[in-house]
């Protein structure tokens, strides 16, 4: 059965309509592109026990964000190893294996949520699902470049456009499913009406003669719930966020769609070209740094161009991926406290949706534009403009904390949306860049190996944003606690200042809870939690700009010898 999936069995006849291939590519990328909507799961997975607020037994945001990182790491690793396999067996077989891994990864991840075993979520969604991401990602790229040699940028833009748009479709689907499977926890009453005690940093209350852990939910926290709820005290472990059932449902759905799309793949015969098209002249090709030679997949690793482009992709992705992973959380933290009437849970979910829209549009727009201005010039635009935009985000965050007006929200929104077009455009343009530099014969495999840069970025981006944010949160809590009246602190949390670290570890004390008892006029530090990260990302783009400027055509010593036809030999 698997032998029938190999590329020699799916070669199309010469009059095959090449426009039948892009829909299959887009369908697979729409499925795996839902990884960009991972931040939708963050609030639910960090409240699996507490449901309405985080309890002591819930996973931290940092540990949940790393699931996304692991998936991206294995995406790059699978693409690196699977790229060469793709050249041997063809896109149909690779697509089928991708469907098994991506769909199965959701099922295993769902089992991890049900049993509250975080390692199972990492294994399912992160490792196995990540392998499905990598195989599904590379399966259409080299195929479409061969079907569209006349428009390489447009072809890769089509192939990878769906990946950016995956979150656009997945966001409302995930939100709907989470709402359907949501179950509110047991409500005990208003905070003042329930006798609460603090033990080991945990908030406890008596229920049916037993002391059980509870969470105290504010009106702001309950505003994100899919059903109307009263603020007050809820019993931990009695509700359901709906995350597990959502995982199971998505896993089955993605598997079906990806299998259908995989069986729609066809490849052109060796030497096929579109009717009426002639390759560009040597002068035109040289002007856009497009080679007319091929470099073997293993030889490409011996060229400086491969490593320069690796840096270009890695740092461009690092700058964007850390923001995407916590997009919903970041929007809520920066503007939810300063503009709460505008930036609510619905607004934040729409923001994630719009990230996907601009990510998708950027992939097609910038990749198609690169056909006219060249790949190198396209990346120059990404980095110069990107540095300016990343530096504008801390400025907007700082200004909105002092003067909470919509202008700063608009500035932030516009800057991040342009950043995400270039983030997506970088992914879509790099395969065409590789084809220009190394030729088309092994571009799929070379592209797969270059995606290890994505794996690295999948660690660097979230690591930077969570670590730097964690430091900022710790410093902010200590600064706020120093301003709070100790008596008010004792009354609010049932423990003294000497237990601050314990209370923070148990998630009893947060910036939001401290702001409720802070002196009048105290500025909420939440909006500035990401400033240091944005400065670091701008610095990475500056390094990538230098690397891109150093890219030159590959030296002829690395070129493969061209096969000589019998007629030419005579």
C-alpha cells in the first residue's frame, strides 16, 4: 500500500492542469498552520484545575508556552531529515505520514490533558505533532516550485500561505469547541461570604466537612468565561475548561482533511516546463542572483550561503515567533489593564485571528513581490522596517500606561500586523531564495535542512519572551508589595508579607490582585512587561540584516556537473 504512494506512481501527464496542485498544498498547510493559534489554549491549560482562575496545581504559562516551542523544534528536525526523504518518495507519502502524526499528536495531547500529565501533551502535540508539522510543511514546496518555474516566489507563497492562514480558521473553531465543552466549577459564594483560610500559600474553604482548595475569581477574570458567572469563590477541580475534548475533535478533523489532500498530490515529469514559457536569459538571472546550476543537498552544507541564510531565517523567525506564541496574553497584559472596556477576551481573540490574516497575506504578497524586486532586497526591507516597528512597541506600551488612549493601541496593532506580514513573508520567500541560490533539483531537501533555523528560533523566541517577562513580573510584584499596606495585604491574602514568595508560587498573589489594594495613583506595571524583549528582538534583526547583505552567488566549485544528452555529445 505504501509503495503505491511513491512519486513514480503519481507522475502527471503533460496536459495535467497544474492549478489542481495548490489547493491540496493549501489544505494541508491550513491544518498544520493551526499551530499559530496555540495561544488560544494558554488561558485554558493554565487553569485546568481552577477553570476560572489558576490554582496551585495548575501548569504555569511558561511550561505551557514551551509545548508550542517543542512542536516548532520538531517541525525543523522532521523537515531536516524528511526533506531528503521527500526527494526520494515524493509528496503523497510524506503527506500521509504527516496526517498520521499531526492528527495522532492531538489525540495523545488530549489524553495528557485529561490525566493532567504534562509530559504526554509534550509528547503528543510537541514531539509527534511537531514531526507532522515538519513533514506537512515541506511536502508541497519543491513540488510547487517544479510546477511553477516561471513564478517561484508566487508558488512558494501559495504553498506556505495556508500555514499562515491556519490560525485564521482554527481560532474561531477552537473558541467554539472550547465553549461547547466548557463546564463551570462549583460556586461557593462571594469572597466575603465564605470563610477562607490560607495553608501553604493555598486558599482553602470547608465543603461538606472537608477542607478543599478554592480559587477566588474577580469580575475581570470571569469576563473571559464562555458562560455568565458570578465573581467569588469556586472549588478547584470541579469544572472543565473543554481543552481535552477540543484536542480530540481537532485531531480527528485534521487527519481526515490532510489524508484527502495528500491523495490529491501529483508531480510533473522530469524536464517538464509550462507551455509557452522560456527560462530567463543568463543576464536577467544574474541580475536577480538566480543560478542556472544545481548544488547537491549535501554540498549545500559546505557553502557559506547556507549558513548566512540560516541566520537570516532564524533571527527573522525568533523575532516573530515569541510574540505569536503569547499573542493573546501579551495583548491582554499590555492593554487589558489600561483599556479594559476595549481590550476584552473577544478583542484579544480577534487579535489572534488578525495575526493569522496578516501572516497569510504577507506570505503571498511578499513572496510574489520578491519575483520582481529579488529575494535579497525583500529581506532587506524585512529587517530595516522590522527594527523600527519592534522599537515602537515598548514606546506604545509605555505611553498607554501613562495616558490610556486608543491611539497607542492603534499604533501597537498596526506595528504588530506589519511585523507579522514580514514574518510570514520570510517563510514564503526563503524556498524561492534557496532555489535561486542552489538550483531547483534539491531545493526541497535543502529547504528542509534550513528549517532547523526555525527549530532554533522556536526555542530562542519563547525562551526570551518568557524569561524576560518572568523577571519583569517578579520585579513588579516586589515593587508593588513594598507600596502596599501590610495590614491590607494580610486581610487580602490571609498571610503576611514574609510569605510573599510562597504566595506568588501558589499563584495567590499576582500583579492584578496587588493592584486591587495598591495606593491610589499607583501605575500598573503590566503594560511594560515585554519592553526588554522587544529591544532584544530588534537587535537580532540588525544581525540578520548584516548576514543578508553578505549573501553572494554560490562559487562554481560547488555546482553539480550538468548531464550531457547523447545528441549534444555528437
